[in-house]
C-alpha cells in the first residue's frame, strides 16, 4: 500500500532519516518503536508529506508521491492521529469530525453528520458530541481525533505517538479504540512506546534508532530474542520502566 | 472665557452632523481596512517572495509616514495620475490604506500565534491551504485579533479628525468652525471631546474585557 525507497530526511546538516526502505501491505499493522530522536515521528510524517523528504521516494498504491502530487487528495486516503491531538478548538467534537467530509468531500451536513456519529459511537463518545475540545479529557480528545481521521474513510491510518501526551489512566481507553480499529482490518502504522499494544496488535515490529531501521521482526521475536545490541540495550531500559 | 450651555445647545445638531460623518468615515475605513489588512497579512505569510516583499514594502511606507501626509497625497497627488476622488472618498481611501497596514500586522501576528499542529491536522484530513486557512486557522485568529482590532477602531475614530485638512466637516472640524463663529473656544472643543469620549471609553473597556477573557484561555 505504501512503500519508501531510500527515504532520507535532513534538517540542515542533521540527518534525521537515512535510506529507509519500508513497505506495508493492505491490512497489515506495523508498530514502530525506538528511543526518542530515532526519527520515528519524522518517518511517519514523511509518509503523508507533512515533512518533505530530502531524497528518496515514497509510493502510495504504486504511485510516486512528489511535492507536485495532489497532496490534499492523497492525504484524504491517509488518516493521521497526532501526539497532541490537534483538535480544532473552535469546533465541537461533532464538527471536528464533520468538517473535512463537508468541506473536502463536499458532503451535505446530514450525510456528514451520520458518518461522524457512526465513528463517534465507535470511539465511545456519542454522549460528548456537542462538547468543545477544552471540555474533553485528553483521552476523549484523542478518540475524537481518531474519529475525525476515520470519518474520511482512509485506506491507511498513521498514529504518531498517540498516547504519549496522555495521563496514565487515559492511555488504556485510547489503546482499546486502536485495537478495535485494528480488528476491523484497518492498515495501520503506529509509532508508540506501548509495548503491550505492540505485542497484541502488531503483525510486524520495526525498531528504529539513529535515523535507521535497525531491526524488523515479529513482536514476539523482538521482545524475546532481539538480534542487535542496540535493541537489547533499548529493551533493557524500556522493560525496567514498564516493569514487567 | 467660559463654558456656555446656550452655545452648545444652539450648535448641538451641527456637531452631531459632524459626528455622523466621523462615524461613517470610521466604519467604512475599518471595513476596507480589515479586508485589505487581511489580504496583506496573507501575502506577507505566503511563500512567494515577490508578494511577500511587495506587502512588506507597502506596510513600511504607510507606517513610516504621517497619516496627515497620506491624506494630502491621496487628495492632491493621486489626481495627477488620473485617480480623482471627492473629499469624502479621498478620506476613506487614505484612512483605509493606512489602517490596512496596521491591521495586517495584527492579523499576521494572530495567524502566526495559532499552533502549527492546527494546519497539519487540517492538511492531514485532506484540506488544501485555502480551506485550512478559511475553516481552521482564520476562525481561530478572529477571536485573538478582536481586542487589538477594537483598539484600532478607537485609534481610527480619533484619526478621522485629520481629514479636516481636506475640508471634510467631521466632528473636530465643526467644533473649530463653531468656535470661530461664536468667539468661544472652550464650549465647542469641550463638547467635541466629550462626544469622542462617550464612544471611545466603552470601546476601550470592551477591548480590555475581551482581552481578559481570551487571556484566561477561552
């Protein structure tokens, strides 16, 4: 579905991503983990061109994406969930979800409203539709953000550390929502530190460090028998943090 | 020389006539100023270097020269280039061009104060730049620029007095005429001052209230 060839991103002299070759098939769930500064977020943001790659190629359904591509059209097909939610504060939860179907796809209010309600129900927020983002908890905000992305009925969902900005007690509700989406067959790329989520949901796990893909395997293999020293070092730290 | 109520009563309708002109000048100049100011702000944050520079140059020129001079230029110099106005229109044009420069800076700061994540979220659901601006960024900007724009309205209301240089009989000009005709300087000027204050004080307080409300977060 999406493929990168020698994807490289530099900020000035700093190389954040180097020669990333990656691909994901329809229905596959890939979790990306790694220490901070590994380039995970930059990588996922390059996939929908929120960051413009310095060199290398990104293909979506076989079509090469460039700066000159119809990016708005492409991004309709790729949903994205951000670490800091980025809900639209001047709109209610419902309006946050209907605005793109209405203004981008040209749907009528009624039709967009029906779709929005369907997804708000799915994320368990049917009772909070008239609330503004400031009236919602962090977990609720992130679930609205997920509904907003799903309402465009994308082919692929990108999650950029969706639980990193949440209080501990709200992480679970967001992860459960994501698990549910995964069960329904959505193609997903998830950058996260949530080991348990990776174990349960991921078909494939990618370990990134220093701008490169260091290890790629099933979650089970990765967590029980990491192949590289870098991954072992990372896991020893993570495990002590998550105490399992 | 003392304040004479009789002089005020006699000339009050004439002063109010001047106030009407003052208010129409303010209102129209603000409407055009806001529209033009928003356009300038969008040019200034655009990626096109040429447009950006054109907007910056315009803003520099307007902010670096006196409004009084700008009024004279619009009324006396523009006709030399075939652009002729009556005094009222010239007044509106000069005041609008002037306020646009200041308002554009307010809008620019307002737009830039919206977090980058908002634009990214708008892009991520498939909006193009124009739609992101229109439906996501600008509605949030309006709330933030309302207090400074209200202050700008107050400033504009006072600045309209400068169009007396091209013989527009607004409030200040009429108070001067009355003082000349009645040989009493205190009465008309105090009256004109009071009329300005009746309008500017509530506006200023309104702006401060908005500012307090928005600084609390919402």
